[in-house]
């Protein structure tokens, strides 16, 4: 059975462009509730660790540099079938391929600066949520 939690980050392009509030509104309008939320900035070591699964990809260095370039908002979200439902709301990784009405279609500028991250599985949602939030914060 699909889980009811996912993890997101609003990325530096979106926080820097003043889109944070609009993106949070879209997430709430889509029926998600925020279980934990944090405004912060990743260090290089943080970003390398968070995206370790992509370490052999040609874009890893660019991704780490980009994700440390400004503030991000990390959050744990709750809704039935959260991972799939959130990925539908944000749209394709490449905003050029994202469907009308999706967050990336509205706010992303490129495949790297793609406005938001969404976990790709229940397992990764739990791992990514623990990266930013304590056990107590995750279970409030
Ligand atoms: P995200 O959902 O955060 O997960 C991995 C990220 O890598 C992805 O969003 C993109 O921002 C980034 N990414 C994926 N493919 C590329 C690419 N070809 N060039 C640059 N960044 C990429």
C-alpha cells in the first residue's frame, strides 16, 4: 500500500524569485498538509550527501553547486498516496516537458533550476525527511 508522506524542497531558483508562498499555496490547494517545514541553506557537504545517488551522473557537480547557491525550504507533506500525488502536482523533471498547471510548468526555469524536489518512493521520502528533521519533528 502506498504511504501517506512525501518530502519536498523548494529550490534556490524558486525561493530567490519570490515564489515560495505561491508554491506553498499550490501544495495546500492540492490537499497536502505540512507536517514539518524548514527554511535553510545547504552546505556543499549537505548537497553532496543528499544527492549521493546521482554522484556518477554528469550533472552531479552542477546540481550540488546549484543547490547550495541560495536558500531552500525543506518540508514533509502528508496526503493519501503522497509520493505519486505530489509528483503529479510538480510535473516532469524537465520543465519543458511538464504538463500545464504543474508547479514546474509555472515556476521552473530549467532542468537544474526546476523549482521543487519531490521524493520518488516511500523509502526515499523517509530517508530524505530524516536528512532534515529529527524523529520528534517527523512524528508531530
Ligand atoms: P530532483 O527531483 O531534485 O532530483 C535530482 C535532480 O537532478 C533533478 O531534480 C534535477 O534538478 C537535476 N537534474 C536531473 N537531470 C539533470 C540534467 N540533465 N542536468 C542538470 N540537472 C539535472
